[in-house]
């Protein structure tokens, strides 16, 4: 089992959710986060004063999937979130040791 974490631009969430639904992803956790990478924030003007926004709004999507779905899920996220501009985001893939469904007590792949 794998945990796929994607950090994307907030306005791409609906497109990414639809792409994931199309490839058979049944559930995900979405969190509003702030951060920066190579983009390094930007300057804004407010009432005539310039200030630097260091942390940009991003959306984090966490998806627990079976190992054989990783390539399909990564391709779907990449295709949907890509705008060919800096700050499109990143995808992190990590191994899940165990998953437990609280309601039924199912474990492993059955709990996904």
C-alpha cells in the first residue's frame, strides 16, 4: 500500500478530483496549506504599501491506494494539475505499513 501526497494550486482541486475519480480513486483527504518552493513567494501591493507573501496558499491531497495504482494516480494528478508554470506543485509517494478501517476492523488492502 502507498500514500500519495500531492501539493497543488488551490484552483486545480476540482480538475484533479475529477481526474482521480475517473481512474477509480474512491476517497481522499484534502487540506488547505501554505508553503513555498522554488516559487519563493511574491510581492503584493495593499493600500499603497508593498509587502512580501512568503507562504503561498496550496492544497494538499492525501490518497491511500494499492501499490498497483501508483502510476495511474500519479499520471492523473500530473495531467490535471499541470499548467506549465512555476508553482504547479509536487507529488510525494510513501509506503503505508498498515491501514485499519475503524468501523469494521478490516486491515490492509481490504481497509482501503
